[in-house]
C-alpha cells in the first residue's frame, strides 16, 4: 500500500478550478518532484498533501487514513503525527540557537517525549546533515543553506512518515542546494517519503520520480540518465 494515495483530486478557489484529476501514489522512502509553471498550483497541491488545506473533491489517503473526509481539527492532528513541512524560507527565531529552534515544535506537545530520545535524534540528524558543530550558534549567524538544514531537522523532530518540501532550495545557490538535496535523499534510508515542489531541473534529477502538474492532472516524466 502506498504511503500517499491521491485519487482524482481537484481544487477550486471561489469556483475557479486550479487543477483536477490529480492522481499520485507515493511509496515509502520515495522522493517525488512536482514541477510545473508558475501559478499552476504546486504550492496548493503540497498544502493539500501536508494537510494544511482541504481538497474540493477526490480522495486523499495517507498511511491508511482518509484525510479528504476529515475536519480541520483532525487534519491538524494527522499533521502533528505524520507530516513534516518545509518551505523556501523556514521561519526561525533569529536570537535563538539552532538547537533551540529545532525543539520549538515540541513546546506545543501535550505529551512530552523522553528528552534522551530527542537529544539522540537531534545528534544523529545534525551529524547526518553536517551541522552538529552549529547547534549552539544563533540562527542569525548561520548561512541560508545551514538554516535550511536546521529547518529540515526541525521538520523531522517528531519523526514524520512524510516530508512535504515547497521549493526547499529556491533561495540557495546550486552548490548549497545540492547539499540540502543530499540531506533530503538521506531520509529515504529511514523510510521517510519526500514530496518536493520545484522549478529546478537539478532538484528533479535527484528525485526517484518526477511529475509535471497541469490543470488536467499530474503527468509522469521519464527520467533520462
Ligand atoms: N487561498 C487562495 N485563495 C484564492 N486563490 C488562491 C489561493 N491560493 C492560491 N490561489 C491561486 O491558485 C493558483 C495556484 O497558486 P499556487 O501558489 O499553488 O501556484 P504555484 O504553482 O505554487 O506557483 P509558483 O510556482 O509561482 O509558486 C494561483 O492562481 C493562485 O493565485
């Protein structure tokens, strides 16, 4: 069973159709790139996948749960349990350290997880993403690529099954973007599925599957070697 299954998804804003007939199946540990011209609806589609927005019609199954039938409260609960989200500019608190920013999502947890487990997870991820030496540095002193890696670790702190990334490398130069991409690809080994909206051919090249979003649905591209 795929982790994500979208069937005939359509989205309208005030009666105007953004897209329709969107079908997508995302396996565990798979990275997916969604391309498409500006304004076609990539962010809207990712917001739906991230549980931030409702579909107008169609079915969205995530890990066996039907998100298309849920109200906003239940969607928020699924988001907390199963979905991580990053965008082009991960919002950070500049005067706090990288580590303090990473644990912000845990401030709002009713049930606190064992802090040894959290510390271990942050250590592992920060070594993996090569920012372990920066954990106690203030965010305002870090580069864009370093901040983006802090953002990815923060989005993974609650061990989501799915990471939704809206133009995660859009504000970075190619070299830094590649480092961030490598980090995202590393998540596959832990079974996390990643869906990335991007304009970048380089980003798409590093994903397992690439799709073009059109008004009539998603079209899979064949990858050339
Ligand atoms: N909340 C909203 N209310 C009304 N219209 C919206 C809303 N959000 C998005 N839209 C419209 O939906 C369309 C798709 O927008 P979206 O941001 O998803 O496109 P995109 O493909 O991500 O664009 P870009 O590549 O430029 O970021 C646009 O025409 C936009 O104006």
